[in-house]
C-alpha cells in the first residue's frame, strides 16, 4: 500500500509575517527533528505558521483537527470489516510516520487524554509507533516531525495537557502581533489600505483588553481579516465591524454596546 | 397705575410697597384682559382672610407663570385655590402660589399644568383627614411640604413619575401624619428611593458595567465609579472629578438632544481618562485665579485633542455638549468677559467651523494647533501658551464682579482638582492638625440587617428596601429533649427507614457510544453493521456502560415561628409548636440519612423594621447535638412576614450548587404583621416572592397547618403557592406526614 505523498505538499506560499525569529527557531527544531508545540490564542496565526514552515521546508503536512470524541484509533488506524475478513487502514498519524510528513495535531487538548498518550513513543528518542492491534512497530521516516497546537486561554482544569505530554515538546508562544505589525498583516492579507487596517486593529485591541471582564477571548487577527475582507467588498466599515468583529464573539449586551461604541468612535 | 390700584381694592401696606414693580412686570407680559383677570384674582385672594402672604405670592408669581403656560390657565388655578380655601387646607394656598412660577416654567403647557393641578387635588382629597367619619377636619399634612418640593421634583420627574411618587406617598403614609410630612418634604429615605426609581434619564447604577467595560476596553484604565447626587444641591451643582478614591460622576444624566445619557457618561469618563494619561499637576501658588482658569481651559482642550486623535468619533460627542457662545453675547464694558472669551476659544480649538472673527482668538487657535501638530505637547508647554493668551487679551473689566456665565460651562469636564498642587497648604496661621477625637463606635451586636423589597399589589411595584431582616443563630436548649421526641416516634422512624432505603441513590445513567464498555448497545451496533454492509466505514463505538447517578437536591426548611403556634392543636394535648418540633426532628433525621444538603431556619416578625431570621441548622452542619439544642429551644412569638423571610432563605438556597432546590415552608396561618392593615398586602407579597423563587430555580412548597382552611372560600395558600401546597388537617399526624411528604416530593 502506498500513499501519494504529493497530495500533502503545500504548493503555494502561504502569507506569513514573522513576528520575531520563530522561523529560524523552527528550522533548527526541524533539523534535529524535535517535536514542536505551538501555543497561543485562537486566530493568531498558529496554523498559518505551521503551514508556512511546511512549505518552506518542502515537506508534506498532515493536519488533524482534534475533537473530544476522537479515539486513539482515529489517529493510529483501525481494522475495517470486509466481506471476507478485515483490512487495516492507517490513521493520519501512522501515514505521516510512514511517508515522512509533518503531522500537525490542531487543538490537541480537545482530544481525550488516553488518546494523546499514543503520540508519546513518537516524540522521544525512540521515534517509533507501535500498532498493537496490528502487531506492527513502525519506525518513523527520517523526515517525520510532530507538531501540536493548543490554546491556553480557555483551558479549564479538565482540559490541560499532562505534564508527561508537555515535556516532550519544544514550545513556541504565539500572541497577537503588536498593533503596527498586525495592521500590516491585515493590509497585506486583504489588500486593504493600512489606515483602515490600523483602525480595525485598534478595535481588536479594545476587545482584547476586555478579556477576563466578560470576554473569554479577544478579537482574533483572523476576524480582523474577515472584517477587512468585507470592507474591501464594499460593506460599510461600521457594519462590517459589527458583523465580523462583535457579533461572533459575544452575546453579552453590555460588551456588545461597548464594542459598538468603540467602532463608532473609531470610524467617525 | 392709580386706576389699577383702585381695581385691586386692598389696604395691605406690603402690597403697596411692591405694587409698582409687579405691575410693571405684569403689564409687560399680560394682555389687557389678562391684567383685569390678574387684578380681579389678586383682589379675591386678598379677601380670603388669609392675610397678605397668599396675595403677595400670587401677585409676584403669576406674571411669570402666565408667560410659561398662558393666561388661559388662570381659572383652573383659581378653582384650585377655592377648593383649598373651602377645605381645611387653606394654609397650603401660600406654598402653592409661591412655587407656581417655577412649576409652570417646568411644565410649559396648559395641559401639563392641568395635570399637575389634578395630581394636587387628588393628593388633597386623599390625605385630608377625617376621623370616625366626621367632616374633613384635619388638613392634609403633606400638602404644604409637597408644594414646597414641587419645583425640585418636577426637575427630575416627568408628570407620570410625579404621579407615581405622590401615589406611593399617599398609599403608604395616609394614616401617619408625621411620616407623611417627612415623605412629601423628601426627608425620608424611601421618598428619595422612590424618587430615584421614577427619575428620567440614565442612572449610573444601570450603566455602571458598561462604563467599566468602556474604561477597560477603550482606555485600558479602570477605577471605582462613585455616584454623587445631583438631586438635592440646587445652588451649587457638583461637577465630575476624580481622586484617590475613584471617579465621581453624577448619579443620573438626562439625554441631551441626540446625545444619550450613556454617551454623556462616556464623554465625562474620556475627559478624565485624558487627564490621567496626559496631564501633569502644576504648582499653582504663583498664578492668579484667572491664569489658572485659562490654563485649565487650554489643558482641557489639549487632552481632548489627544482623545479625538485616539478615537475620532469623540469629536462629535464633545462638540455636541460643548457650548457655543455667541461672539457678541458679552459686553466687556459692563461685565467680566474672561469666561466668555475662554469658552469661545475652547470651542474654536475643538471646532474648526467655529466662525469666530476675533484676531487674537484666531492667532491662538493657530498657535495651539502648531504646538499640537508636533506631538502630545505637555501641560507645562500648554500652560505657557495659556498665560500668554491671558496677558494678551487682558481687560480692565475682567475684575468686575458681574461675570458672564451663560454658555461657558462645559458639563462633561471635571473640576480639574488634580491639575494643581500647592506648595503652601494655606494662608491660615493656625494649623488644623488638632488630633480628632474618635468616638468609640457602638458595639456591634449581631449582623447588620439585610433589606428586601416588598411587593405592593395595588400599584404593581416594589417598595424598595422595605423589610429589614436580622439574622441570628437560634438560642440553644437541651438536645436531650429532641432525642426523647425521636425515641417516642421509634416505630414511625422504622417505617420511614424502609422508605428511605428505597429513595437512596441508585439511578443508573447510560453512557453510550463507547468503543469499550460493559454491554453491547444494540441500536448502534445494528447501525454500524448497516454502514458496513453498505460499504461505508462503520462506527466502532457500539458499546455502552453505566454509571450510578446521585441525588442532587438542596433543601431549605423554613419554619413560621409566629405567636399562633402556641395554640393547642385540635384533638391533641400538644401545642402546634411541639408537634412541629417533633415533625421537624423526624424530617431532619430522615434527610440526614439520605445525605441531601439541608438547612432549617425559623422566622417571625414585629413590623417591617424587625423581621427575625433564626438559623437552626446550616448546610455545613450535621444533625448533631448542637442543632438539636437549637431546635429544642424553639419558641413562638410575634407575626408572620413570609415574603421577606422567603427572600432571605432564597438568598442562601440559591447559592447552593445543587441541581434541584426545594424550599419547604411550614406555616400555620396567613402572612400578616401588625403594621400591615391591608390583609391582602402580605399575601400578595408572598405570592410575588414565590414567583421570584421560581425564577431563581427554587421549588417552593408549603405545608399549611391552618385547620380552618377550606377550599374555595378563602384559599390564600392557593393564591400564594398555586398548587404547590398541602394542608394537614389533622395536626397530630404532622410528625408522620412531614417526612413522607418530603420523600414523595423528592422521589
């Protein structure tokens, strides 16, 4: 059984604006095949960064969005029943280990804890993946690397990584870029002029400083890009902001009113 | 003039003194016929036999009142005066006339004035006392006080609000002359509370969270927002300010044109935030008051420019609230125009379409913008500019006592107290650092009261903070008494035990969609097989498992401890109190066995000022000797103010983290209290309290021991609790029925 490696390649350069030296650091980690953990609030560019690095290194990228119903066999693979017997089907993690791809487990904490343990043997010096149901031990391809991401913002006590998992990774801490840089990103991503982008970023900042006062998360860069896209399409800026920035993030009337006021005060 | 004087037909010397002046005003305002009517009315008032006061008041007030609401209202006013004259309320005529002009200026239309007169008549009719059905012999105590307060009230209330406020006062204090006077002269606490409730405008308390979010979100700042009252300072209106203790804002802002009250708060906050960010305190000692004022105006404009740079939308807000003085409004020959000049400059600095032509002003606007174009500037730099402006435009007339104030007050700006620091504390020789004696405070006994509102069904409103609930631990008695009671009911306890075992948590909850589990989940398994046969990937999670689920009920038992419990129960040698004691002991024992969190409290009341709430068992306590001792000491006395006790009990029960919350109320009669004359009042209040409990997710259930209760005729328990009640006719069976009832409720 062979898998088409090319389908996982990132062919076009994704736009990524480095904030500091994270590109060089990631390259160093990859050279030594160290597992990487990317932390940061939602929509700040974690996934984009991983995609960009896969493109830069020219390696295939297999992304798995984790959810709480995910079991270990969803990652590793399972036997399927067939009319005359059974057939083994590799899971995404196994595929990545076989073909030498970067395996990216997005929002890893969403997965149940017993699921996350299966990645342990792949993340230390062994770099192996035992398929106990199949009775096979896979030695990871030399190009294989494991990347996980998670958002420490909305963790509860119930949803945190185990220490034994955390301590297998090198870490990157992501945050929303500073205002000037974020404005540049929004402008470049959408082709919006920078003055309007700066105003959007300003509204984003208002929401971010309300975090913990009724907002779980501030307005993400992703939402700012949405708003800019709407404005670019000819939507009235105040409407676009309400639609893309305020309505998605909160149902709290007081916060909504404060943010609406901020929009009016900014786009006057 | 002489003809008019003759027409007036009076010999009061006081009237003669002012006659020329008031006539001059009347002639300027009133028509020919108006003058006649004016003099005729004044003549009549003079002949009422109430001395010179009413006549003087009328003659001085009417022209200005007529200007506001029109002459045509005079007959209506006169009619009211005659009604007052005919009733024992003649004394109220003078206060009525004295405040007529300010009231009229507020109301502005004849219809509105008519409404005001109607409210007044209603108040008069309903508060004028009649004792034992005799003639109306006692004047209304509240009426003169009401007239005195009317202008202040109308400043803050709409007529509808005024009607509600008056209505409240009449209903609650009709039978209490002193309190009635207190209420209508705005002395009593609830007069102010109701006033606050009826006010128009945006109240700070209602928007506090929004403003806090505004500060944090837009300005990355936060502080306590402390309201000050604008209602009671007529002469010197307080101005917003901030100090170490927080930001002070008025308790209410009315909407002003298209600017909402909330936006006015935002403008005031933004302005103060600007000061906190960019202003630096200056040494004030060497500057004159004029210089300081100029520095304040310039500095205010500097920070507002910076604020607008941050959020351009603020310009609209600031300009809408910034006065726009007319250039020619102030005459420098006769009046001190400094304030006027500064206000114009301030406007020009913020508003490029100011349209002023003064050369100095334009020059300084230009210089200000040049300075600001270079960056944030600083308080010091802008102060230098302000001083040179004062020097350049100084006039001799600035020293005049007559100061031009119109259109120079910017109401969202704070008083700038943080802008100044003084090197010398003051000019006084004496120091005021005498150690202040601290009076030893009265020793605190018990907890301070908690206040709860009470529902007034007649007006469908809450009376704010009406009942005071004092809570305390129940005194202790001998726990062995309770043990003895339990022993007496040994047989019953055994039967209860059997029922309890059936109630013990044993619910099983299925957990489905398990890849590994204790049993095969057939539904899912078949679905998977179908998927598989159809060629799709089957779901491997075809098993299920179980977990046992516990009860999660928090219980509050509220005992009515009113006087009537001391009565002997029919057909039994025991008092209701003793039977309740037995029943509660058994119930507590049973619930302890079940393990549900459980609290017991008793209540009784002696007027609304003293509702007592006694803890017998808390959620944290077990059914031990301590609790039994309190239960043993249970005593009955006073009355039953049920609503307040239920609200207070709900306060504790609502804080429990349980799924289901049950409040059992054990009572033997209808809610009543010595200060409630209307017996429906407390029943309706209790019914409202039940509604509140429902909203809080609490299930109230009443166990009534009222043997006289018959379905139909006077079923107040049903009125209060809907269908959530049981009446126990044979009280001697209470010890048996109560635990059974509880179990039936929670099965």
